């Protein structure tokens, strides 16, 4: 479809051609000037498109001055010459004038119709229906049904004016190329910056992964060292415990000898003040056993601890730890212990457990314990002030 006017009477077409060329020169000038100013922001351009759409819907096509679609279309083209979102709105604007022209033609108002079309030709010459409406008006003029509109005589542009228009067009083309080159340069810079950012992010990711591997290796080594240390500690504790058990068994055997068992007599050296000589007194096994049988703690208890019945009945190895710190209290007060149970076998077993418990805390501590028969109630033990002599009545 051609963008020039259809054929018209010669005087009418000549004037139109001159007017059209002047408008082209004005458009080129406006285009070139628009390239020199700062581009509007994307938000401003979106707002301007919305206002154009509202003006077309309200038929504010080229009036009132300062608030119409045509002025805003030209403003948008000036601010964003390469933004083609305004093109569909421009054709809608042209179609609105073509519709008004067709109404005027139907009413025989050819001059009014031509005035509408004259607004569209320099702005949107490819508007659908524009050439058809112009052809109807030209045919009416040719047939005498209408008279051509009176137009002022316009002289053809001079060579200087044509050269000036050509220079403006070339300058506009150069500016277009400069803007395109600037756009491509910025695009290359952005791509290069994006690649550099991706490279740095990858390097940082690899560095973090390496740090994580080193951290895990260090943790594994630390855990390995801790396991070895724990194994060494357990082995040492097991060795010490075996020695403690041997010592405690010896103590138990010495403290629980039957009265009928033969007891080796030991000499007791009694110093004589005057003669400075030694006298050995031999105590019989029967007298020692009888003395131990009558042994009893007469001092007032300084603390009491209940013995867990379930642990005692099941012979739980944790019984001493379940007596609320009794072992630590024995060591802290260097106390002697009286175990109150109904069964002597319970007393003997518990004495071994208490000995093991205290020696795990302090190897130098020697448990001094005795048994008190419990006639009824739950078993318990009492702590008494420290003593240096055996529990044998004088």
C-alpha cells in the first residue's frame, strides 16, 4: 500500500505535495532534536502510552491543546524514537479520524472529511481505510459533486531547503547508528561483566568447597585422636580397676574370715619404758574373731544414705553411683561407714562396690566399714567421724 496521496486535481495535489514535504522536514528535525535530549524513563514512557490510549478512547485526537493524543504521540516519538510500542496506538488514532471522515462523506461534508484526512496523512499514512476515503473525496471532486478546498499557494522548496533536509536526514541516520553502536557496546560490557561475575562466583564456590573439605578432614582427625585417647583411658582404667578388684578381694577375705578358720598370729611389739626391750604378745584366732564380733560404731552419724533396694537385689554395678554422691561424701569427710542390712551377704557385696567407687575417685582412700544387722525396713548406710583404730570394744 502506498503512503503517498492518491491522484487528485493538479492544483490540489501540488499544494499537498509541498505541504507533505514540509511536514517531512519538520518530522526529521523533530526526530533529530529528540535524539539529543535525555530519554524519558521507562515509567514515564509507560504512563505516556496509557494517556494516549485514554485520549483516543475519549476522542481527544488533536484537541484540546496540551491534552490530546496527537501531541502525546509526537512527544513519545521524540523521547523514544526506537520504541515502536506507539505504532499500534498511532494507527488507532488514524482510524478514528478515518471513521469521522467517512461520517462526514456520508453527510455530504467533503470539505470537513478532507480536513480529517489531512490530519492523518503526515502522521500515519498507512492507516487502514485512509486511501479509500481519500479516493471517495477525489472522485466526488472530479465529478463535480464537491469543490476542492481552498488552500493557500505554497511555493516549492528551494535547493537550499532540500539540501538542508538531506543533511538533517543524514544526521539523523548517523545518530541512529551511533545509538545502535552504543547499545551494542553496552550489551557487550554487560555480557563481559556477567561472565566475570559468574567466574568469581564459581571460584568462590570452589574455595568454599575446599574449605569445607579441609574442615571435615580436620574434624575427622580430631575425632580419631579423641577415640584413641578414650581407648587409652579405658585401657588404663581397666588395668587400674583390675588391681583395685584384687586389693578389694584381699580386704574382703581378711574381713570375712570364718571364726573357725585358723588365723596366723602376729607379734605385737610393746615398748617398755624402763628396759627398752620388746615383748611379743600372741593373740589367738578365737579372741580376735570374738573381738570383731563385738565391734560396734558408737559415734553419732554425720550423714545417712538410703540403699536402692532394686539395685541391691539385682546386684547392679551402678548402685554406688545411684546413692546421691555417697562415695564423694565419704572421701570429703574421710568418714568411716556403717552398712545397715538384714543379710550379711548384702553387706559384703555392697562393701566391695563402695570400695571400687571410692578408689575410682581417690586411689589413696581406704574404706573403713562395718556391718549393723537391720531387723526391719529398707537398707541404708551411715557416715561417721573418721577413726584411726579398729572397732573393738576396750
